[in-house]
C-alpha cells in the first residue's frame, strides 16, 4: 500500500514543488531537495504583500507529482483530502511565522464552469490522457469530500465559479493556471504577482507573457483574455490558427505594444487591419469577435 505521507518533501514538510515556492521566503528546517542541485529561484520579501493565494488544485497537482505512485487512484479520496488540509495548515503556519502574522494565506478552488460560454471562439483544452482524466475525477471527489465534511484547515478557503476575485490587496498567487491572472483588476492594478511553484520565479505583470504557450518569445504581447485565447497556454487553451497569431505579432511590432498596452488600444489596432487579403479579413473578423466578448 502506498501513502501520500511518503511523497518527496524539501526544506518544508510539504510537497516538493510547493516547498520550493515557500523557500522564496527563506528555507525551512531541512536541507533543500535535492541537496546537491537545489532550485535557484527568486528571494521574495513577503512583507510586500498582505495575502498569498494558493490554488488548491495546484497543491493537489504538486502532491501527486511528488507521490510514490503517480496514479491518483492508488490513494483513497479520504487520505488525499486529509493530506491536502494538513498541507494547507502547514503552509498557513509558515506564512504566519515568516510574516509575523501580517500576511494572510488564502486557499481557493475555481471550477471554470462557463469557459465554453464565455469564450466561444477559444480552443479549450480537455483532459484526454488516462492520467489526466483520473486526476480530474480524483480531485473532484477529494474536494467534494472536503466540502461535505467542512474545511478543517485554519486558513480561509474560497470557492469560485469562473474566475477568482481578490480583495484590492497586494497579493501573491501560486497557481499553474494563467487564467487566474486575469483577475488582476480585482486585486488592484499592479497588486497581483505570480509565484511559480516549480521554479520559484516571482513574476509581476510585465513577465506574464511567459505564461502563454511558448511565451518566452512573446514579449510584446500584453497579457489579457484576448491573447490568452489567441496564443494559448499549457493548461487551458490551445493556440489559434497560425495566421491569426502572426497577424497579432505583426500588430504588436508595428504599433510597439508593451505589457501596459490597453484593451482599447488593442481593439483600435484590430480595427485598422487591412481587409485586402481574404485570410486577413477572416482573421480580423475573428479577433474582433474575441475582443468584443
């Protein structure tokens, strides 16, 4: 029989990728894992923030990646739900200790239930491998059990339907879903930063373009819901047709877009696309519909 308590930890007694993120605030009581080649990420001043948000599915994903067996069906739903809440308690305690009680840990889950309705032109990714399907089903069962029994961890748990909603506070978020970053407006402009769990990289809005699919080359593409649908990401959206993406890249270059380019400016640039080429005309029509939705 396999136990989730046998998963790989690092300096803190939480799943290794989650521990790597927390090590941005300082190491825990144990040596980093692996000790001969620890992750070299960013060091973060936790007191710059008032809240740190953790996507519960990201914690679950990190837990399964660190587990002895990658197949989630090897672990009972009750065991997994219990380990998730234990991990949340440990994380909350670490945040309180490192911030002298000045920073609040918030755990959340969002089911993104209306993606097809909200983004009818997007190519939405679906769980299609056996392990993806089992993980999705297993996590849903775990969270349903947590809801039925009640969230026992000391830190707050919030649930959302389509996208998260912040408190207008300077905040960090630990999530593998770039879609969650679209909620920046509810945290206050410039208030939301991403902390990557596997790399321990701190990413303000200016670096969110790296969360697009193959995004390291998309520096001129502002991060927003239009281009998340156009260029895609690794978890929620497939990229659209190459013609559409190339048109956007050409616009970005011609109009010298930056990460601060507004939606209004982007819509204006789309309206200026020449319709001489039938393929560009079709791409313009699609971009106009995406930008207006």
